């Protein structure tokens, strides 16, 4: 009888451990997409006059789409973070927003970015993150896959700062800025600071220049 009790005790101790391991398993792949032709048209329209960061943020909200594919888990909430990075890879501005929806769809269907975050909220985030008056966007931007291909995973919000620094620096090395070289980096992650699964965040890098 004592032997049976000992075995049962070990079994009950083991079950929570297995449950904990399973809770950490799974992956979430987030894709943030922008149409290259639409972006190029916007850039040509603003030309040498530049664009107000708030207006730029509204354009991003109205033209981005988000696709989430979750494997063995689900994505609770969403956080959208906007960072401004200089040519040395230093983060000179940052602002984050918690998405409006409690749970983002995970069936692989594209969702307009404007459904996850109000366009005025995103406009405010770009204004807060940007250290100058006008942004002069380059004619191209860099989707996530350029710097962070499939298979790149993070487990916490803190790691997005390293992503922003790396992507911003590399993007500005490939382009010629008008004025002070700066890049916007926007990234979408789950709503928590630490994730319950491996996450491939959705991001995009927009190089350009800052001025008045």
C-alpha cells in the first residue's frame, strides 16, 4: 500500500510539470503587409515637402493588413509598437499601443491594421516616437522577411528593441535619406510583455529622413 501511495504522489507531482511544459509549446506567426505600389505612390505624392508623422501614421493604419497563424496556442490580444531609429541603430523614440480586440483571429485570414488599432491612436504613436516635425520617406520600405526571415522567434516584448535597432540601422545603410537619417520600425506582438509561445512578430521598416 505504501508503495502504491508513493507512486501516486509522484504521478500527481509529474502532471503539473507536464502541463506547464505544454503551456509553453506552440508558435505564433504574425505577418504585417503593405502594398509596395501604394507606398511608392504615397511617397511620390508627399515628395520633397515631407509628411507630418500623424498623417503618416494614419496612412499606415489604413493601408496595413495583419495575418496571424497560431500553431498549438492562440494569440491573446495584440500590441503595436512604433519606434524611431537613427543610422547608428539607436532608438530615439518609442510608443506602444494595446490593440482594441481582446483576441486576434488566428485562422490565417488578413485583418486590416485599422481594426486592431484606431488610426488616430496610431497617428499619436508616430507623433510621440518621432523626434522632429516632418518625415521624408524613402521610396521603398523593408518587410519583416528581409531582416527577420521565417524561423526567427522571440519570447518577450523587450526583444523587439533589438529588432528595431538592427533593422533600422541596416535599412538606413541601404538608402539615402533627405535630412537627418531616421527609420520608423513598427512591430506587432501578443499583448503580454512575456509570451506563452514562440512568436515570429510582424514588422516593417520604413527608412527616410527627418526635418522641418
